[in-house]
């Protein structure tokens, strides 16, 4: 029996594999392609990503330290007065006002600092994704200039999911604070039933709004990449992300969750290892000969500082992986819906 020759081989019309100029094939991606592409892009550009991540979080830490010191100085008199309250006095909610103000100001400053760092990291990751998909390399200066030039729109696109996640977190924090205040008020003559009920309602409301915050986060997770790749404003990038995610929410959520589990597992392993090492070195000090309270205190401070630094370093190293996943999912959605693959192949040139 004789078969007519096919367009891609004798008798069998097999299509050639899709071009792969960079870290992913220019075709609809599955989970393996997304994960391998994210790790491949990180491996190619780890110096740029790690450098910008460390610079972003160092700047955020400096901002938090400066404003936190100013908040401490502004409230130092109130905290000193609270510390001089006689132990026999009945505690009340008014006694917690300086502490609540200080913690609230510190929490707000920390949130703003983290938002700035997240915006710069997401912008840098979007630049890296654009170059890694096309098979091109970008130096630190190129990534930094591209990220800094699009920092404003990226911050706007990151702020909406961040605020959505802030609402349940704030409700949970307020609920816990009110429950603690109710417990303190119950020790005196004021009672704390009203505060306890309000605190429980805040906790329940925080738990109820968590799924909505998660839905908003996934819906707008592609906005930072759209803001950089398409040079779009914040609102345009948010609309583009909602358009691309529509109908694929569960798939994008699942792929992102897998990467978060990987990053969280490695981070947890590093934290456990650091905790075991620091606790072992700390417990060895009191057993040593001629141990004094000063040496014990110095050992405790050193081990705590080492543990915190190791945890921060692990988060800085692994932090770009989740934005890389979202960036590749943005490319995947445009390939699926807008047939972006031929345009990417032309932009890649002969390497495709």
C-alpha cells in the first residue's frame, strides 16, 4: 500500500515542535513548562534578580528603621508613663492606647516599605521575563533601568491585590487586639463583654473576606508584567490582567500555588535548620564553664540575629520565583488567546 507524502514527512503530517528561543517553547504551556521556565529564567538572571531584590529590601528596611525610630521617639513619653503605672492599678483599654498607636504606625510603615520593595522586584522580574522568553540576556543595568522606569505603574498594579489582602489581615489584627483588651478590662470593674463580641465579629469578618482577597489577588496577578511588557498604566494593566485571567482562574491559581508550595517548603526547611543550629549553639553556652549572664545574653542576641538574617536571606533568594511564574503565565495566556507565538518568534529572530 502506498501513502501520499505529507507536508512534514513521508506519509505522516507531523507538525514540527514549537520554537524555543528562550526558557519556554512558544506554545501553550503546561505546569512543567511554567516551572522549568521560571527556574531557567532565574538561573540565567540570578545575579540581576538577587541584586535588585537585596537592594529593594535593604531600601525598605532603611525606610522602616528611620520612620520606626521617629515613631518611637514621638511616643516615648506615653510609653514611659504607661511603664510607671503602679502594679496595683486596674488595667484598662486606655492604658493600651500608646502601645496600639505605636504598633499601628510601625505596621503601616512596614506595609509601605514592603509594597515599595515588592513593586521594584515585580518590575525587575517582568523585564527578565521579557528577555528570557526571547532568549536574550540582560545585564544588571538594563534590568534596573527597565524596572525603575516602570515602577509607578507596577506599584499601582501591585497595590490593589495588596490592599485586598490587607483588609482581612487588618480585621484579624483588630479582632485579636479587641479580645486582648477585653481580657484586660475583665480584670477590672469595667467588664469586657462588648469588646469581646466586637473582637469575635472582626475575626469572623476577616475569615469571611479572605477568599475574596484571594480571588482578587489571582485576578490581578498578571498586571505587573502587563505594565512592563505593554508599557501600560496601572488601571490598564489591571484591566488586561482581569481579561487574561477570565475563564482560567483555577488553572492560574493552581500553577501559582504549586510554586508557592515549593518556595514555602524550601523556606520552612531553611528556617528549621537555622532554628536548630541557633538553639544548639545557644544551649551550649550555659553548659560551658564560667558562663555569666552577660555571655548568655550575648549568645541569645547573636543566635536570634543569625536566625533572622538567614530567614531574610532565604526569602530574598526565593522571592523572585513566584513573580517569574506569574510572568510566564501572562505570556502563556497571550499565546492561548491572542496567538502571540508568531510575534515572539519574529522578535526572537534567527534563534527561534
